[in-house]
């Protein structure tokens, strides 16, 4: 980490990288908000590691991070991508994640596949609330983390101030656990008064690393430069010693003993791998034609020397298919095969491509495997257990796929032609099927109702949607039986836009977005009676059925209750079920605005029949007519669904969120402090009012709040709103 001899030999470009043992793998996910520079940093690291040429291009002319045409059009990352590089004989799998909140599912997949995280923070933008939330998630599971400050070329960029902000945001009760390993060196001021960063000074080694020529050059600092780094160096040493496993080291250091730099580096690496110390580094892309970007060598040294191997990654819970516990050694290359699909995508040339993290065993081409997926039935995914044969194994490089011969436990690899595998599925041995506990995915809470644009699209729609949700477990497909709409539940508008663009571009399905309908109900406000008379004579057998009913409201959730109180055989016994059938059929169609009738008791009181002309069909019709007549003379309530909403929000936004919920006809049920400066708000809100709440809450809380919703019940809506709904139903009719 700046104190080791540079022994790297470039040469990864043009060949696929394969690891033969878990200790030679590092899996690192890059986290940060949109525009923080994650993708640019990945490309800079690939250049320094020799994975691309000086122009930053791979052999096909694209960049190492090229993957999806949508990303080029939108000028932002929308999905997880893998870029493998090699440094000092270590294969580093860099997982670049989108920074926009709509694609947090891709971030979750990256966190699952990685063993450590690089938090990329822009010196010009700072730390946003969503990045803090991800940091807390990583802290909760003890994931090692480091911080990389980018955009130091910005006019007002201040590395020292941004380090202080990071320590405040990420350090919690121990800001000395977030400290820089290097300080940036600035060159002479330009005409605009801005002094560019040209190099770094290593605080432990007291060496200068000059990048001004495009390649890293090491030198000794001048006597006038040393005093400026001593304060930062002493604080760093104290921070490292505080995390040392040698409890005597701090006393010896405070007593004046000089601690060997080698000992400090070893303690630093152990503290980083444990997740108890979080170094701050600086990085910048290489200038055009240069071979190394500023800070990239130091960053690769940290990743290979300080980040943990896959051996140190806790094994996710594994069970047999029927749920029985199964204990496995972490990262055992000779153990039972257990791998997980962390991403599914479609390649126009290869077909379905699965990015897989191998947790146990070794995966090889043409190997028969068991594919198991469970637990996402509520999102349109069927549980499945199937046997398949692994296709070719490869490593991505730009738009290329370079074949590899195997993937050991701890490594990542792309697998071709797993036809049934979906994101989150487990791959295991055919004769020893196992299941991994799935990682937590956010609930999609923005409904987008769609319909096929044409008859030709209608034929392709179901297959296209099935492929879409197989790739993205943060999307839920709903075929709403009440509203007869196809609804894609997404995480936000950008998520929805990408989904619809993939439907069009990848699967050739044109769809139209239509207004999302809420499942309304109808019920009687009070008692009413109705008489259904169906008497016709038109040659041959006639139709004759008369019935009289009484309708009364029941408590919510009661459904339709039918009671027979006919006496004296006025309605023959064989036709009483016919009346009930007609009543229920009419109730399903509605009696006022076309919404299903619920929560009423219908009592058959009397009727008349004809010995020849009465029939099952006639009494069904009479039952329906009786219910309609009862409704014509009664007050009918329109019932709207009410959701129980829980919002977890920073204390600074509690007032704004509560006020907003009230404006949505919400009833506040209470608040609860959850620690970490957050409050949980509980409320009941009509579903009419929260169709776009996923978007509105993000704007209201600057991306720092999240919410859950669950159906509570249907209840009468206000009269003025109900009247407007009835008018709209009449216009449509």
C-alpha cells in the first residue's frame, strides 16, 4: 500500500483471466451516487493493470466497461457489470454498480457477489443520503470498505475537507477509523488560479509518487515538504495502532518507541480486511496517452494487499431442497458445487448469459447442474427445480466474452445457455441439489400498467415479460384479475423506462403505458329490496321466473352471503341455487359503477314459478334483475383499498413526510424512533393517493427515505370522489 515494491507485470489485455485458487481472487464492488466516477475509475484501474491499451480501448474498439446500448443512450449505468483485471498475480473482479436509486437491485447483486466495497465519493458533490444508507448496510454485515475520492480536478475540490466529511458520514462513533493513506500533491497554479493534482505523498512511507508524466515515479520529499505531512501521518499511525491485535503497541508508541513501517502495514491490512478501519484514497483517470491514472497503483495495492480473500467471506446459509440444514466449508474448491446467479442478461449473439459467483466447488463447461429458484412467487417468478447442462464459461471484457476453462470457489464467471436460470437461483451438483438463502431485494412499489400496442405484440408480450422479470428480481409482474390490467411494479420511473426499452429493443415488443387502475368495490349503505321479474313468451317454451330479495350490508371482508327464506315452495327448491348463481354473477359485475359488489347479505324472500316455462336460466336472470333493482333504490358506497404504509425517514424530513401523508388523505397511526437519526412513521393511506409515492417520497426526502405498503382493507371513499368515479365509469360505458 504505497510501501511495497511495485512488482506488477502488465499483460492481462488480450487474454481471459482465470484463478486457480481462492487466495488469488479479490471481489470488489464499487458503490457511489450517480456521477461520482465509478465507471471512469474502473476504466482507469483496467488501464493501469494493463487490461486495455493507452487509449483505454479493448481489442474490438470499445471500452472495457461497454455493455448495454441503453447505458450509452442514457449516459449512465443501469446495470451491474464485471471488469476483471490482474495485479501482482491476483485476479481482481471489479463490480461496477449503478448509482441511481432505481437500480438498487443491481447494487444489491453486486454486494452479494463481492467480498469488499470501494465507496466512490466525488470531491465536488460530497456524500449523499443513499450512499450513507448503503454504508450502514455494509457495516451491519462487517463488509470491509475503503473510500476513494474522485473529481479532484474540480475548481473547488478540497481533499482534506472531503476526508473530514467522509469521517463524519462514515466513521460513526469513531472518526479515526476513516483516515487517508495518501495526501494529494498539487502542481503550480494555472491561469485560472487552480492548482492541478499531480501526485501523492504516502503517509506511512514518507515517499512522493509523481503522476505528472503519465506514469508513476517515486521520489523522496524535500525537507520543506516533510513537516506538512507529519500531523496527518501521526494521526494515521495512531488510528492503525488502535485497531492492532497487539494491545501493547499503543503504550509503546505513546512511550516514544518507533513502530516499524512493516508492522504498521501488516496491522493496517488486517484492520481493513476485518472491516474495522476504512482508508481514504484519491484517484483520477489517466490523461490522454498516459499509462497510469493518479492513485490507481495505490488503489490496486490496497485491493490486493488489504482486502480479504473469498476465504474470509461468510458462507450464505445453504439448505437441501426440502429445507434441511447443510454445513459447508467456506470456499472449498473440492467441496460440493454451490454457486449463485447474481445477474441474468440476454446477449444478442450468445443468448441468455448468467453471471455466477461460485461459493463452493469448481464449475466447468458442459457440467450437468441442478438449477433451483424459490421465494419469488409473489413477483411473477415460479418456483423451479430443473437439471441443465452448463454451456461455455467466459469472462466479460467490454462487449467480448473470453472463454475460460473453469471457475474455482470464490471466483466470478459468466455461464452461457442456462435456459431456466434466473437472477438469485442456486446452481449445485445434479446428484446433490442445494439451495442458497436469497439476498434481500427491495420491493417494487411503482405500478406501471401496460398493454400490447398491436395484435402482433400481444402474441409476444407474455414471453417478453417473462424474460424481463427473470433477469430482474426487483421487478414484479402482476396480472390483475379485478382491473384486467397487466402491471409491471418497478422501483421508479427510470427503472420502468429501462424495462420498457428492453421490451422494445431486446424482445421486439411494443407496448403502450395506460393509467393504472385501483381495485375498487361496491357495497350497500343500508337495507334495500328488489324484485326480479323475467317473463317472456315467444313461441315454444317461454321463460318465467320471479324472485324477491332483501339486501343488507355486512362488515368489511364478509364477501357475499346468500340466505334462503322462501316458504311454501314459492320458488321450487331446484331453482334456489339458480337465483344465487344469478345474484353472484351480477355482484361480480357490479351494480353502480361496474365494480364488484362485496360485503352484503342477500336474502331470497319470495317468488313465483311456472310448471313449464321456469328454468335454471330464467331464475339466474331473475336473481340478477332483483339485485339491480335493489341497487337502483339504494345508496351504494364505492369502496377503495387502503394501504398500511410505513416510512423510514431521517429525522430532518419527518415533518415534511407526515404533512405529505396527511395531504394524501392519510391517517397517521404513530411514529417510532429507530436510532441512527431515523424515524419510522406508520399511516393508513388510500391506494388512490400513493400510486406515485415511490417517486414523490424520493424527491421529498432527497433519496434518504424508504417505505413499505401492505393492503389493509377496503373502505368507503368520500362522496365527491366517488361521484367523479361514477361519472368516469358512465363516460367510458
